[in-house]
C-alpha cells in the first residue's frame, strides 16, 4: 500500500490506514482548511444520514457494478472541503465502506 501523502510503500497495521507514519497523518490533517469531523456528531447529521439511507439503502457504486451491497456511509458527492453550507446541503450518496474508502477516494485524488 502507498501513503496518501508521500506515496511511500508501507504495510498497514489496520485496513483503514492511509498514511505511512504519524508524521504524514499530522501533516495531511494540518492541510485541511476547516476540519469538519465534529459536525458528524451532530443530531442534524444523523437525521440527514438516516434520510439518505431510507431513500437509497444500497451502495451506489456496487449497484453500478451489478452487485447489491447495503450502504453504511452517507457520502458527499462533491467534497465539501470545509464549506459548512455544502456540508449540510449535499448532494449525498449512499456507499458501502469499501467503496467509500477505495473507489471514491481514488476518484477524489484524481480530481484534485
């Protein structure tokens, strides 16, 4: 696996690990213009997420590939990049954790 920041090859300790070291993770975190992680704890986000899963219960990317997989991530179609208005208004899509952490991230890195 390659580090998302420096592209160094490394063996991940956990499946969701994206950086080769604490240094790379800290550096990547410091580049975020406005960290929106606390917003995911709001009841408002829980309601948005619940409504998204009610409207679209299966992973959008898996369905495009001909598979039916339950969605577990309410994802912003376009990255909000710290824009609070975009964070709350979407648009959103339902994804499984695998598609969110691999396919979607690959798309976003290509677009950046």
